[in-house]
C-alpha cells in the first residue's frame, strides 16, 4: 500500500523504504518457511499448499480488488484500515510460505508457481492501491500531472508486468475450467 501511495505521490524516499521493508519481509518469510520445510522431512503437500500453485487470472483480479479496498480503507477515516491490511498480509504470506516449504521438500514446480502467485499479488496490490489513491485525490508535492520520471517508469513497468501476467494466467484459468475441479470419491475416516 505504501508503494502505491509513494508512486502516486512521487515520493522516492517512501518508495525505497517500502521496497526495503518488502524485501526484508520476503526474506524472513521464505527463510522461516525453508527452516520449517527442512525440519519436517517427508512432508506431503496438503490441498491448501497445492492450491497456492494453481495461480490463474482470478488471483490477479482478487489481488487488484484487495489492493483497491485496502487503499480506500486507508484513505477514508473511520474505516477499518487494519482489517484490510490483515487481508493483504493473508494474500502475501501464504504464497511465500509455500515457496520455502515446497523448495525444501523438492517440489520446485509448486514453489515456482507459488512465487508467481506472490508476484501477481504484489504487482496487483500496488497498482490497485495506486489507482484508488489517485481517484481519492492524493497528489504529490510537485503537483505534476504524471509525477516524476521514476514514478512514471515504475507505473509503466508494473502495468507491463500485469499485461505479461494476464496471458499465462488467463490460459491457466481456461485450462482449469476445461478440466473442472477434481474431488475425491470418498474421504478417509480417522481410526482414533
């Protein structure tokens, strides 16, 4: 959210601080997940873990809307900004956890797809937040219509990343819709 705000405002120091905080959070999350993955050998991924590897276009849309909702909650006094922040953390931490746990278990494809989900969520949340902050009237100190050059280039880069992600994520959604959802014919009963 801070990165989206910094892009709209043209605040390079805030943007750098956000990137630094995100990098630290990413490193800590993956490191903890790797440690957990290594101390639980023979781990068999659960359905929830495997779901993080089933990224598609809907995930991009959900992340975009989450970023927009969180930014709106932050921009409007009296709304529960904390709740939207928790929702965004819930969108970012699970894919990172799966990246580490799956990599430690040798499930590199699952780890890679989970990293794509994380990247999709980050890009969409920043763009969604930036869009809402712009719509509610956030402006930079210079009041330039497009902002400083670095902010324009970063926005263009994020938009290009989104366009690049749309194609494979759309194809993946189409494949998943064609295959349908697989469900077990029966579920095992506990013998305890």
